[in-house]
């Protein structure tokens, strides 16, 4: 256990899968109350609502599900069944306690996703395509798990959309692998947020598998 309480700065400083596992093992128990509630975290709400508005339906894979914040919103909107995928077993344990997921899948997406091809009619991901987490290189693994016509709703930190290659990757995928790509800019935190990241933004990338 680290002597310092995990926080957003520590999450943004992550570099390796091992770093992710270590931090989120420490953070899992109080992530919802110690971070999401106190910082007025809103990204999962924007992502889930965008997915439903675009016509998304289950079965859904919640990528980087964490403690299940996005999945809980999806479930409340009537979407299901939902499976949770995350690199952190500790976060998945917290997510499964919410009784909203059908299954939990512990996976490092850089090594692939251990599910059958064409398993899901929808893919959502909130807060995972950001500093030190996942880059555009894992998008093919998500497409493999999705059925033709599957709806995607993936939040991407606005600071990294072009810098880390998301813009180029999605443009390339638009040449035959995905269609109906749109980007919705949203605030990551609500009006009660404080601190240096309170005005951070993300794009919710919506598209369908061709």
C-alpha cells in the first residue's frame, strides 16, 4: 500500500500495466466516494447517455469498467446485459458488488480481449482512453469483440485525441471498418469540481462497426 492516497494526478502519471494494477488495487475501495463523488465526476454519465441516445443496446461490453460507474448508468437506462472488462481485479470486485454486470473479464487489452469474436452489440468505455491508460492501438481488439453494426461510445481525453494518435486511428478505421463517426465534446467534471483539472474535457466518440 502506498503512503499517499491515490488521486487523479497519480492516475494521469501511470505508464505501464503494472502501474495501473498497483494504483487501482489501492484506490478501488474508496474510488466512488473518495474521487467520483468529491470531484463531481460526470464523464461516465455523458458516455452512457450518448450510447443510449445513439441507439445502443446489449449485450454490452464496458471497457475499463472500474468500479462500475458507467455500467450503473447504463443499467439505470434499461441497457443490458452488460459485461465488465478491466485490468484491475480489485476494481472489478467492486463493480460486481453492484449487481449490474453479467460477467467480469480481467484483461490487459494490450494483450487482447479473451472473448469470442462478434460477442457484443455495443461497446462503451468511459475514462479509460486517457493519460497512461489505453491508446488507439487497442481499438482493433474491441472491434473484434463487436458484431457488425455494433454501437460504440468511447470517451477520449481531449488533450490526447490528436497527440496520441486517436484522430488518425479513427480516420483510418473509417475507411471500411467503422462508419457514422461523430465526436461530442463534454466536460469530465461537473460544476462542483475544484483543482487544476476541473475544466478538463473529453470527446465521446460514437461510431458503428461496419
